[in-house]
């Protein structure tokens, strides 16, 4: 969740009444669990584009769950009106989410590492290609395009991705 997203979660209009809905809490938690499981699977398979497609839906679910969490924090009694079975179902979902989130975290770290390695490899290849290009001097002989400079002191050209995982 980006800093901006966390700000959006905190911005609740004062006149807006926050209403606790246990069934929505259960459904949203289950749906988020399924999305994170799907995301983890796609990251394992290095299908990052699929992760991008579910990102907005995941953020919306997180926002809604954060609002429900805020309501519970303000008034814990909203849970006391639920049956023990309902509370246990919520507890099981929460416990399951924890292990799923840990697995997802590992896959995100792996994807970031692969991404860094790819960037380094592309940078190295680009640097090597840049150093190996030749041009012609005013005498008509070929020479490296980086005229007279120590080619080993040049680093790879600056690169960045326009998208992040």
C-alpha cells in the first residue's frame, strides 16, 4: 500500500456514518485472501502482468477492510453481538490470511530480486555494447566511440522501469 493509499484510507468524511457489517467483513476478507493467493501464484510463475490487473481491486478491498477495522477499534461491542461461530469463522480467516500474506511477501521479494538481476544484466549488456561500438576518426580509421577515455570507468547507462511490482 502506498503512502497515498494509506492517506485515502484515513480520510473519512465526518458526516459519513461508519456502519459495521459483519457479513461484508467476512466476504471482503475472504475475497482479499483469494486475491492474495492468486497474486502469490502469479508471482511464483513470474506472470507480473496478472498481478497488475488485480491491484486496484485489492486496494479497494483493503480500504474497505480498514474502515471496518476502524469501526471495531472505536466500538469493540459490535463484535459481541455476533455468535461464537461467527467470531470463530472470522478468527480462522484472519489466521489463514497471516500465513498467506507471509507467502506473498516472500514471492514479492523474489520478484523484486529477479527484477534487479534483469536490470543489471540489461545494464551490463548495454554498457558492453556501448563500449564496443566504433566510429571513424578524421583519418578514416576505426576507433572506439568513446574517444580516448578509459572505457572501464564508464558505468552502465542510467535505467529505470516505468512500472513497479
